[in-house]
C-alpha cells in the first residue's frame, strides 16, 4: 500500500462544529501522526494542523469530510514522497 505524508490545515469558525470535527479525526485516528490546535480567542476561531501518513484517497476523504462541516475550512498539502507500507 502506498502512503504519503501530508498536513491538513483547519480553521474552525463555528464552535458547534468542534464535536463533529473531533469525530472525523477520531475516525481517521490510525493515520494521524500528530495534531496541534491553537485557540485564537481574540477572533473566536481555532487553528488546527494535522499531520497524517495515509493513502492519498484516505487523506482526500478525511479532508473532504472536514471541509463539509459548517464553519470549518480545510486545506491539504502533500509531500512528494511516496512510501511503500505493508
């Protein structure tokens, strides 16, 4: 199975979407390398960065589910290196 490392940048503007977002992240938890979340209280938003190692279709599916949440924006940056995992 081929995997790639990617980062998903997430901006949460609607606090009601935090729980659904966490549910999506839990669903894809086995692919997540690390997560950093920064609450930006001055502007009432959260900035989150997720590092993942997964097949490209899994990364796209996760990012798509996140981006369809109300008040949540997600952008993905892929590495150019492809890994062969068993």
